């Protein structure tokens, strides 16, 4: 057959870097600090809630298309509990949609809200499914680069560049805060500027807030809470990052009924429904006391500091994250400049796997010298990885 089998919209993507690097970790026996999954399960009571649902026959057959009422009510209560002081609330019957993780929520939102040729502004570096789902919907991604500032160890959003990126063809802004892979938490002033721009240019905004409870410095502020944004914002989150059950794939969308209804129209033809018994468990998880969320944050802050110290000792320049569970490093102090080559050689050199940040960029040269490590592992594993990484300067 002369014609390529994979359609041209997806031809540029191929196998994800996560699959490649995870396979490399297995083959070499290296510590996998590439893919962002915890090495221990979340709360025992949440796991037992899933077992109880299975045994009681709840969710073993198709759950309701929008998600079980218990979970939709729990999501609405979560929003009110954590962000009600910002004026944010939602109706569980019309303004909450349960999805197969945040990834499906992003895909369904793109498929629902974009027409072919519509432009989507996304902050690069960005999670790789953003580019793929924009392409699936026939949209055109327009990257706005978070600029690395090695002297301060941080990344910044250039608001002038963001404004200049908006054209008459721009349909929406895709925002991720806390931001993967840089660990940046957008400030109140930055979010206010994004909100003003969206209102001024009548844009929709999709916000990926899966790391909302993993903030170490600053605070997480949902964009939907800013003036004029509730009616134009699709907010996405999930249970995987907050409760350490990434394999359950339970996410959700919140927003005004019209936008959530549009996303549901696309979602029903993707998975239709998923994760029935796990939905009941996540409903219980969302009601865990404040001490759980504080403990999760404090535990991950400790792990961040352990790995950051090890990476610094190994000769890498560390960008200290304010949120998420990823650390970006600059490999140039080691005399390296090619993140792909560095990551492919790292398992043999030091017995550790990482991810080259260039995969998260359209402007590959911007991300070439940066490498991402995950710290959602036990302290013992992180200390072992830090010890192995000392081989880089031996």
C-alpha cells in the first residue's frame, strides 16, 4: 500500500517518549525517574472503598454517562470546600462530567470545542497529549514559551508574547498550572492577565489543574474564579495525582452547563463510561480531611528537596519547582547540550532514567539542554538515585 496508514495529523507523534524511556529502564534495571507515577499506592481506606464497591456490585456494569451521582456530588463539594472562598461552585447535575482521567478530558474538550483550523495557544513545554489532541481535532497549536531563567532557577510567562500570539483565528488558550514539566505555579498577576486577555478577545480557556494540591510555594488559584472567566472556562482535574492511584484513570471536567454539555457530547463517543467501582472510591477520597492534603504536600516537598540536592551534587543546574512532582534540570554545566542523547545514555552511565524536555516543545532548540526527573518515589529510592547520579561527576 503506497498510502501511509497513519493519518497525517498524527504522523509526527509516533511512540511517546514515556514508553521508550520506561522500556529502557526495564531493560537496564535503572531507577525510573522518567514517567510520573508513584511507587506506592495511595490511602488504604480509598483502596478498600474500591474493593467494597466491587464486592457490593456497584459500578460493575455501565455507570451513568456523566459519572455516578456520588462522584459528581463529591467533585462539586470539593470545589466548594477548596475554592468556595473565591466564589467558585458548580452544580453536580449539569456542571460536572466524569472522564477516563484528565487525558480523556483534554481530548474530549478539544474535539468538542474546536473547528478545523482553529488556533490553540498552549504554554510550552507542554504535556505531550496536548499537541496530539489538538491535531486530532484539526486545530493548530500556537506555542508560547515559558522562558527559563537559570540565575533564579525559575520559569516565567512572557505576557507580551502571549498577547501577541492571539489572532482572529484563536479559539482557546490551553493552560496548565501547576505546570508540567517545569513545576511553575502561575501567580495571581499572571492569571489575572490571562483572564483579561480571554475576556477582551472572547476566548475559551481549558485549564489542566491535575496538580492543584501539589503546591509547595505560592498558591493554586483556579482561573475560573477570576472575573469573567467562569462562563468561558473548562476546568480539568483528576484523582491520579492527588491520591496516587494513576491506574484508575478517574478525572473530571467542571464548568458552565453549556461547555460541560459540549464536552460530554464528544466524550460519550470516546470511552462513553469507565472505571465504575473506582468512581465510588474516588468520591470517598475527595472527602478526606484537610490533614491528608497537607500531608501529601509536605511529603512531596521533602522528596523534592532530597532529589534537588542529589541532582545539584551530580553537577546539574536545578530549577526548583513550586509545584507538581517533577524537577527540570539544565545539563550544560556537565558539558552536555543534547537532552535526548543524555537521557538515552543515562541508564548506562548512572543507572537512572529521565525524560528530555525537548519532547514537550515545538521549538526543540529551546528545550534541548533540559531534562526532567520525577520525585514521586520513596525517599529511599530517591537517595539511591542521587547516589548513582554522582557517577556523572566521577
